[in-house]
């Protein structure tokens, strides 16, 4: 049981903590105006939830998050298995502030000694609003987990880049070779160098990851049956994402819209407890919208009607690029009122945020227009 005391000392606008991707009970979800009031300076809030899902997650403020997260109100949440294997386990949030890309707390490459033969796990977390491209130079690797959830039989890959959507995570694993391995961010920024202890630290791997293809997670790993039949959903919901003039917080704006509306005018989505719900997300705009549902992982079914054929891919954020259509499904087993939004946080602020509500559930909190 995890208990977190949040005390706001001096964040004038207020803060909350949202446990991104962690399926906490709704009252712990940190959505201001929906699951709690914003914690104002001098105020406090206590969160309690069970650490019953091992994996790589993160947390961040959910109040004025487009400003607060960028300025640093976030952190990693890593839950390990009780019998976790020994080895080198590094948690590496990628974060941009003032055009500088940080890896963990570093704006210069991290030099990390690593003995040959040691198992390595790199837990990458994208805390930004734009995607990052991660490349590992000098070693084949597996993507063991995406968004905290293990993939089924992930194969070894090399000379491919891993795309991390806004808010997304990937755990890269490999066994340390006797020379060095480098992690390259966005094809140019050297983020981390693991050096085999027997070899001079100056032997940088030579390769240019800029031309590497992106690993397509819809066709990676081995298929396995889903715990429900996504082709027989109890409910289908379509969301059309676009750009246009709409009311945002009651004022006309050039907004990021869902079905033509901006928040809080986008109608709530209603689901029933126990239902299998299928979402079709259509992006009619030119921008990428990293879609994020609170409280439930979604199973990716298809992108542009091409079915996912790899490992079941359970994510909490999926990157719907301009012109794309994604189909995903989830099991409605966590009753509450949940935010459902674009995780490009300025887009969420400019309209692209709504609520998914279980039938019969209401909230006593009411400042929906501040709920982002
Ligand atoms: Cu990390 Cu509502 O988001
Ligand atoms: Cu967006």
C-alpha cells in the first residue's frame, strides 16, 4: 500500500498528482474538478493505492499541466517484481525544458560503467508533449515492456528506433556486451553511454541511427488471445479529432477539438461497468494526438484498419498521427469518472479533453473548466 502526502508550498495555481497509466481507484486519480479539488498553496492531499502492477509508470500534476509538467512537476513511478532479477536497472525520463533535452537529470551524456554479461534494463519515460525517438547503438535489444506492461515474447532487434509517444514508456533490455553501448535521443543527442569495464571508455560505437526505421509495435512479439472478444464489444465510441473554432472554457478559440467541440463542452462518454468498449479514434488534423484514457489500459486492435499482429499491446497512450485512424478496446472494470484526453498537454489545454463516465456515477467536484 502506497501512501503519498502532497503538500503544496508555493505553486500558486494549485497542483494535484495523477498516477499516469497506473490503474488506481478513481478517487486517487488526481483529476482536479473531477476526482478532487485542486490543492492550493498551504493545502494538502493524501493519495493511497496498492502497488499491484509491476512496471514503469510516472506521475505528474494534472492542474494546468501544460505549464506544470513542462516546468518539472513530475517524477517516475517504478514498481518492481518482488523477485526482480539483479542487474543494471536505470530509470530514464526524457524531458525538455527551454529547448534542452534532459535524460534523467542530465543535460550532458551520462557515463555509466557496466560489466560485460550484466543484464541491463533501461526504463525510458517520455514526459514531454511531443514524441521522442530512442536508438540503441552497439547492441541488439528487446522491448520487454511498453507502458509498464510486459510484451509477449519480444524478439531481439537492432538498428531500429523506438518511438515513445508523449507520456509513453518503453523498457529496453539486453545483456551488456564487452564493449560499449550508447543510447541516442532523436537521432542526434547522446544520452547515455554504458561502457564495458574492460574496454576504454573512448570507444564510441559508430553508427548513425538517423536512417533507422521505426520499430512497429503492432507487429512485434507474438500474438496471444485477448481476455475479451474485441470484435463483439458492448459499446462502440468514435472520436473525431480535428482543428477548428470552438468554445474552450466558454470562450471562442482556434481549438483542438473532439467531434467539433472543445472542453468542457464535449459530451461525457458513458459506459457500463463490465462492458467491453471499443474506441475508434479518427485524426482529421495534421498533428499527432497522443491519446490517453485514465484508469484503464487499452488494447491496440488496428491502425488504419491494418490489424495488430504482434504481442497484445496494452498501452495508456497511443500516438494517432495526422490522418490516421486507430481502433482500441478496453474492459470497463474500474468504475468512476475518468479523464480522456490528448497527452500533448497544450492540445488538452486548447480543448482536447473530455470525461468518460460509468453509468450512475457522478462527482461532487465541479470545476470542470479548470480540470486540465
Ligand atoms: Cu498523464 Cu491526464 O495524464
Ligand atoms: Cu493533441
